[in-house]
């Protein structure tokens, strides 16, 4: 089994990879700057990842 610190590192690496995959799938920076919908979409994704990270951190404390 993994050490407690390694589990936390894995959680944050997966969340960062999840964000980059979504960010790359949205399109180029020029397209994002021109579209208000994409800006709000990425903002919502950041909030979701932040919430998942906080929940993962709270759960990590109880391991």
C-alpha cells in the first residue's frame, strides 16, 4: 500500500492532469479569450477541481 504522503501527491497530480486535459480540449488561447462561454466554463472547471482537491485533502486527514 502507498504511504499517506504519496496518496496526497497522487491525488493532486491526477487533479492537475485532469485540468490540463480539459484545458487542452477547449482549444487555443485565442479562442478562449474571444469566447465568454469558454471563460466561464474553465472557471467552473477550476472551482470543481478545487472542491475535489479540498475534499480529497479532508479525506486524506482521516486515513
